C-alpha cells in the first residue's frame, strides 16, 4: 500500500472518529466524513466500498493497534505484574484514543449492532490476550479456586473499558496511575500475592 493511500485512510479514520464522537456512528453520512477528511466522496468508496466498510476497517484497525500493544506484556516474568502492565497499556491507549474507545464501548454493547459480527471477533481477540495473562496468574497458583478465567477475562476487559472512559469523561483530573491502581485493587482482591 502506498504512503499516500495510508495517509488518505488515516485522514478518513480520524474524520470518522471526530464525527462519531460528536454525533454517533449511525447518523454519519459519507458526505460528512469526506468533507471532514478534506477528500472527495468517491475517495471513501474507492478505499472502503461504503460507509459500513470504512467503519468496519476503522474498528479492525483500532482493535488491532490495541491488541498489538497489549501483547507486548506477555513475556514479563511475574504474571500479576504483567497483568498490571496490560491494564496500564489499555488505559494509555484509551486515553490517547478516546473517540475510538467511545465507539468501541457503544457499539460492543448495542444489541443488535450493525457491526456486531466484526466486533465479536475483535472482542474475542482482546479478551483472549487478557485471558492468557489471567491464565498465567492461575498457573502460578495465584488465583483462588473456582475463578473461571474466561469469565474473569471478559470482566476485566469490560472493567478496563468502562473505568477508562469514566476517567476520561468524568474524572480527568485523576492520573493514569491512580486509575490503574483502582483497577488493580480489584485484580489483587482476586489474585493472591506471593
């Protein structure tokens, strides 16, 4: 893909995020997106085929970026420390991509959602990363008996998203470290320390 093509797609992603943050995804038009990106309407169709194709690509791109960052902590030796790094990275990503995160939260739990199939696959990708880290905690004998790792992973992912957006919207004066510590208090309440 040419750098120019990437630049155009990036402009379209950024314009879509700005507009969706202001007015939501469902009401957006291709005309509005193209105008906000400073490109011709046909550019959206050329690059993505439709508005739905653009949003699908945007969701895949954003979740792919988040997943890549979360996977970076898999090699940390202490599984609870790795989980804390994962939470911190998630908070950092959400703070830096608030518009995307708002779209992700609103569309993930919209039933039935227009992008439900894509989001189900993307959610599973992120939850599997969290699940791997929690499984490491369990394998180290630091989870109490009876904790179901898949359920705990989905819960931690949901908690991370909702708490991070709450922080950004309602408590922006708090530091990322304070928010991370709040989430980790929940995790530490479940995970035993060595």
